[in-house]
C-alpha cells in the first residue's frame, strides 16, 4: 500500500520538475535569441529565449567558406577537366576547343598569369545532382571552381538547376572549331609535304630497339 | 491488415497482466492478425517496415523488412576512387557523419601505412565526439517522441543546433561534412574554434542535467521503459551487438578502449555501463541511460583534447595527403566506435587501381536490428515502439 502511494508521489514530483523546466522556458519566451553566426564572439552569450528563426525573413547565417552552390570563375578556367574527372556524381560537363596560335592573346591569361590554351564553350554544372562534397574544388589547379555560401537556391523547375558557365556562345564556338579544324588540316598537309620522309624511319627504329632492350 | 484465419483450438494466448507478470492461457480460440508497421509509421525512424503477427495486443512475432533506402554503397565504391568514397560514408549514418568518415579514413590509412600529424588526430577526435553528442541528442529526443514526450525533443534539437553550427563552421556543411580526408583534413580549424568549443562544453553541461530531469527521471518515461525488451548479455554478444546496445546489457565493451585507435589511449574517460540500480540490466531504460551518460564522457574527451591539441603555426592539414592513392595489393578491416556501435570497413585493393576492388561496410544498426525478432516476442504493441526506439536505428546505415 505504501509503495502505491510512493509511486504516485514520485510520479507527481518528477512531472512537476519537468513542468517547472517547461514553465521557465515559457516565461523566457518573451525574449528572442538573435541570429548571430557561430563566428561571432558572443554566440554563446545570447539571451536565453525563443530560438526559432522566422524563415525566410531571418536565416541562420552561413559561414564564409560554406560549401553550397558551386560557382566557376570561367575567366580563370584553363579547361583541364580535372574537376569533371574527380566528381563522384558526374554533375560537371565540360567541352573544350584548343586555341589556335593567333587566338592566344584573345583567349587571355588567368589571374595567376598562366596562359590559357583552351576555349571552354560548355561548362555545365547540374546543381540538382551536386552533393557539395568539395572534391572538385580541391583538385582545381587555378582555384576557379569553388562552393559559395549561397545555400538557398531552390527552383520550381528542375531544369533551372542546370547552371551554364561556358565562355563562348554557340556561334562563336562553331567558328572556333572550324578555324581549328582548318588550321589542323593545313598543318597536316604541310607535314605530309615536308615531314613525311623524316617521320617514317622513326617508328621503324623503335621496334628494333625494344626486343634488344628486353634481352 | 490481413487475417491469418483461425488458429488451432489448443493454441496458447499470451497476455501481459501488469508490468512484470505474463500469463499464458491455453485452449483459447484466438485469431492471429498480421499488422504491418511502417514504412510510413512515425515511430520506425525512417523507412523500416515491421511485419507483426499479433494475438490481440500481444506481438507473437515481428520481422523487420529492410531495403527501402538501399543505395548500392558497395557497387558505388567499385566505381569511385578512394577519396571519392568519403562523401558516401557521410550518407550512411547521416546523424554521425564525422564518425563514419573517421572509421573509413582509419581503414584506408591502415592499408596505406601512413603517419598522421598529431594535431590532425586531435581535431578528428574533437569533431567525432561533438558528432557523437549530436547523434545521441537525436536518439534521446526521438525516443521521447516515440513514448509521447514531445518537449525533450525540442530541447535536444536546440542544443544540437549549436553542434551543427560548430561543424558547419569548420567543414562548410551542416550534416554531410566530407571533412576528414585520407591522410589529413579538408581544412584546419578556424582560429577561434577552440575557444568556441570550450564555451559549448560549459554551455552544454547544465543543459544535459536539465534534459535528464526532463526525460530520464520522468516517472512516465521510466514506467514505459523499465523492464521492457530485456536482452541478456550472452545473447547480445551472440547477435553481434555493439555500442550502447551491448553496454546496456552490461558488457563493458567500447572500441575506444578495447581496440584503441587515434589518440584515445591518451585520454581519460569512463565506459558507462548500467549497474542495475535504476534499471534492469539489458532493458530499454539501460540503453537510454548509457546514451545519456556517454554524452558526459564525450564532453570530458573534448575538454582533454582541447588541452592537449598542439598549436602549430601555419599548419597545413592537407600537407600529408597522398597525391594519388593507390595502395598495395591486400585487404584490411578497420573499425571505430560509432554512436550506434562498431562501424567497420573491409577494403580489398588489387594494387593497380585507384579504386578499391571491394569496400564492404559493417553496419552497427543492421546488426543491432537483427535481434528484433527475439526482442519483440510476447511484447505489447506500445512496448514494441519503445523497443524500436531504444535500438536507435538510422535507416541510411541499415540499408546502405
């Protein structure tokens, strides 16, 4: 019988303790916690109160190097395609055209002073596929591909999640491709005329050396 | 719902009379009913389906059906190179991404046989312990929700938010970090990080006590979990249980102590095991207590790491990361203590490729869940909810 009443007593007291905590919070609810970011020195000294933010009027600030939407500074891209190869989900699609020698000046240099040798008519990032792992960012030799702190970029149509960064329009790209093909054909013709006799003995010599080396 | 038809006339009927007594009535004409719990049931923590054969309100047998979240982790691993697998390990146990990454990186580093800078080791331990607290907060909060206590959940998530912010600050992402890399870290920690983590520890200590008062000591909660779903230690070991589940059954087994990795041997912390004073060893309440006590131990570990972490001027956390990871031919099994138990990776390398020949993950949740059939026998349906909650499954890891 005494156990029965002691059970009721512990039940009532523990519930009252819980209620007291809730009540404390209830009275605190007239105050509001601010939206200070974690890099703010007073982050843990904010007032104890409501901690819900009224999105989208208020947002939790993202840290400056937050890994969210991908961005390419295409002026610095040298078209090495390392990001495309490294991406685990294959969300990057790149197409490159070799720059002809007379176009090198037009193609320009990166901000690091490196001569660009590729046109990049197509640099598409499917942000719907991107899992923001940051591997592409780590392999980029010119640091032109990076995640930005923009976290809210939802769209109603999934096709709008495809971001285009290419530095040539379709017509321009066609012209460059044609120019390169012409120049290559010209070079091949010249090679056939002058360099053909010189080029032929070389492959013959190579197989003769190889078995000798192996023995 | 589907009826199995009438059971045989001399069938038995199990009835729970009160908390402790179960009476079995014979020669009663009863009908079994198949009740499907999940995959949309809110108490199944994701997409787990339980097919319960019930006799009235008593569960005769409950069988878990998995695979709703299967993402072919192993097949993925055969097609991406070693660093590319790290983001996928985040997505296995998405509540404790850092711990999954740590386990994977330890395994590959074992295969490569490379040294890790001491500062990196300490940062790794700090972030994984922070993540362990975050994961336990979710486990405790959702367990409260399962049993009808909604308030503790909100308190848990308020505190978890701070950990999420801390981890976002150093890694750039809130849940899927890709922070721990093979041979190093993605970034060094920000200048104020140590100060802020120390502030978090002082902030969180009283909150953990408050949470204890709010949930763990609450009589209604205790009544719902005390003496429910008892798992004896020997059966737990035979099932291959690990982590808080095994410790809840009274076995002092923690990989941080029993198979030490990283800098854990230098750190001073206890492995909490229930002593049977507040709970019956092996019941749902013991498992809950282990998680609640472990958060305090994690705080201790973090404090010690902050003291011991060497300060290096101009530290480059990526300096020792190999350019091309191509391990020698061989196989390796590495494991680490996840918030949910032993997470292990078995990796086979053929010595030629930059991709693993095979990468198998040993998931703790999956193994812990396998005892569901045993645990649920003869329990009431509301108790079944308490049992699933106490296992603390993350379906992302169960299905992989």
